[in-house]
C-alpha cells in the first residue's frame, strides 16, 4: 500500500465537477506517473474524457531523452494520444498565446528535485506568467520534494545572477514541494495568476523520497535514482567546471572527478564536520560521454549514510575549494554559453552569487562563508512557513 498519494492520484480519483467542461493542457514528462506507473495523460483522459487537448514538455524533452543543457526539443505529436506536444525548451521557454489557445486550464505534474538550479520550476513560473497574461488557470498536482521539506541550505540567489537556473531569491536547497513553490512564486514574488494546488495526502516534511512508497522515475536523464537527487544540490556545481559530474557513467552526480585529481590529498583539506552523514569513497571511472570521455578520472563516489544530517551544498563547496587550492594549474571553469546565458560565467549562475566564487578562490574558511548565510536563510525560513501546505 502506497503511503503517499500525489496530487495526480487525488485529482484523477475525484474529478472536480466544476471542471467538466474545461479544456485541459498538461505540462508533464516521464516522471508524471501514478503509484502504478500509469502516466498522467492516461489518468487525466480517463477522469475527464475528451477534455485533454494539448501536452507541454520541460527541459530534456517529453520523454526526457535529451541528455544535457541547451539541447532543445522540437514540438511534436504524442504517439499515444495524437495530441500536440509543445516544447517549452526549444524555440521558446515561455508559452506563447498560440500554444495556450487550445486550453482553458494547464495542469502541471512535474517531479521537482528540491534544488534551485533545476529548471522545471522556472518553466512552471513562465507558464504561470503566461496564464495570467492570457487568462488561463494553473492547477499544480503536487509531488514530494525528494530531499524532504525540513532543511534548507545555501546562499539566496543574488539578482545579478538571475537566469533560467535561478529566477528568484531562494537557497540552493529550497525545502519546498513544487506546489509550494508555485504558491511562493504567485504570492511572494508577485506573479498573481489564477492558481490552484492539489495537495498530497500522507506526505510529511521529514520524508525523503524512499520513505514515500512512491515509484521513482527519472525526471531527467542524469537523475536516475533518489540517491542521485540527494547529492544533486551540491554536485551540480561541477557543471560549471572541468570536473566530471559523472555524466557518461552509471552514477551521475554520485561520482565526480578528473584525471588530475589526487583523492587522498583532497581529503586532507576537508573539514570532517562537513562529511557528516556521508562516506567519500575514492574511485576511478571512465566516462563514455561528456567531460573527459574515454579518459580515466580519479575522484570519489558520495555515499549518503544519513540524509538527516548530510549537507550536500556545503560538502561540495568544501571539495571545490580543496580542488581549487590543490590543482591550480589544471582546474578550470566552464565558459559560456550555459542555459542561454552567453556572457556571465556559468559557475556564478549555478552558485547564484559571484561573492561565493570570490570567497572560495580567496581561501575564506567555509565556516565563515556558511555563517554569512545564516540571517538570510532564517528570514527565508520564516517566509516559507507562511506558505507551507504540509505543516
């Protein structure tokens, strides 16, 4: 018996009578499934016969087939339903009037992963803005935050680092479900669209994904398991560097490294307090694609032993600082473009504040960096308590 019922489950089990004459669109991808792996478009078609008129896909494509950043998807036809699929990661990332003309209500059923840089939430925000502009309704079918909803971590996004991997002043680990994010965007950040959130039943903020009883379907190609999602809030920073984040291996984001790293030396530079809840196991791996394809890389696999105390962002920043200090002649930053930004350094966009990179490079103790975030994080925590659906 599944412990948690998602917004999709509850919405399709008890179809609201007030919506029986509405035309629906569905923003979804392969992770939009119920507890028996039935896809959302099938559940919606059964619950509302003849009302589903269009489908919409986020980054990585309708089937999550696109591997990396800035690999676009074209509009297409869904082979199962014959409905049009409008790509919101192609010629445009903002829905146009013609894309929304076939519908009255956009249903959103996306699995977010609890991290500021994951673009699905910004696709949602663009859809909310377009819904306000074109007089449509948004209904978010809520899903769990796979990291749980108790802890937040990191610096808040600085306005000068705003991009498609960060639109709003939230921390790297934001602690909200996608439904709560929608409420935050709509109320605190001023979108003001006609929004409804169908909340889950049985989800508690302390739950990680493995405790929900729900099936995990990869929301994007390189988050194949809940374990990869757990490390992602820290390990995503390697996308802004020449360190492999494990793409092209069977353990993306859990593995990381480069040919020039010396794992034993790195461990000497890491405060053991930042490694609580994890084991950093030295490894060698050879990516089959992406960075360092075909070259043996030395690094680590992160094994999370206690998700309740593990701080993914802090640990990865400590590793970043150690690599910067021990491999100054080999470590390098990725250069633009990155997520449709052609001038600003990708690392700054990922970190969300240029000062973080400057502090890391200057050798500022990580404890000092983290302590500087305490007041903004406290204010953020107080703010989001007012929009929590799940207390």
